[in-house]
């Protein structure tokens, strides 16, 4: 089984709102982590559409992503390629037991980087996964408050 990163948050909004907030690339920018998050092919968030992410922290990387499956407002599956590694990103949205929405992201990855050790790749994917969902939680809290 490939290495896995698994992280989740509970956001104080409906599944529909949490899903829409996740799709908003703009929320990732202007924080010193992503320099760019743009669609380069196809309609945004459609199966087969492609995006490019320029990451500057925790390591510099250009990530190419393709949407492999999307089921609003339940799940999104994306294949990411960068630094010699392919990561399958799965994002799930479900009602949280005490209200709001639980958002869970897993990243299963394979490959070998010429620039980073396996531990550095794992650490970078953990950072990006945690940042993406923590940022989503903050974004949703601001919209409610």
C-alpha cells in the first residue's frame, strides 16, 4: 500500500457551502504558500479539467492536477503530479455529528523525487493537506461570523 496522508476538519457550514468553498482557488492565494492556482485546460472542476499550482512553501514545486471524479457535494478526486511523485487526492464531505460538515482529505502517493527524500515528500504533503483544510475551515468560519 502506498504512503498515505489523512486529515480532516469540521467546518460550520452546510455540505453545499463547504463544497463550494473548497472549489474556490482564490482562498489558497496571497498567503505565502501558493504563488499560482490556475485552470489550464477544460472547464474548472469538471472531469478531465487540468490545473497548475505553483507552490513556494514548504518546498518550491509546480504541481499539475487533473480532476478524475467529482460528485457534488460529496466528493472530489484529483491526480496530482510534481517533483517526480503522483498523489491521488480524495476529498470527502459529510454531515458532522454536531452540525456543520466534516471534510476529510486523503493523499496516497507513489514515485521518487530526485530532489527530496521520501520523508521530505511525506512532510510536504502533510503540510499542504493540513494547510488546505485548515484554510478551508478559516474561510468558512469567516463567512459565518
